[in-house]
């Protein structure tokens, strides 16, 4: 089972995120790198090309 700390793709990240309570997701995502966060944000339907880490986290939390 993949967890947030060892997710290497956006898909892995979203799979691991599903097991985390909604109110703890932003904090959990803060430990991730911007590349995997952008990939996950793309999978959530957001264009993450120029997103900052904070913006990607917000996009994932709001759209997942």
C-alpha cells in the first residue's frame, strides 16, 4: 500500500490521500514534492503547469 511519504506519481498520491481524513489532507500533502502534487492536481481536473506547492495542495483538497 502506498502512503503519502513514498508516492511517486499523482495516482499513487491520490490513492494514499483517500485513506486520510478530510481535515488532515492539507497537512499531509505539505510533505510532498511539487512535481507529484502538480501531477495529482492535474488528475483532479486542474491545469497545474505554473502552480506553486500551496496552490497545488489547495486544488487537490478542493477537487478530490
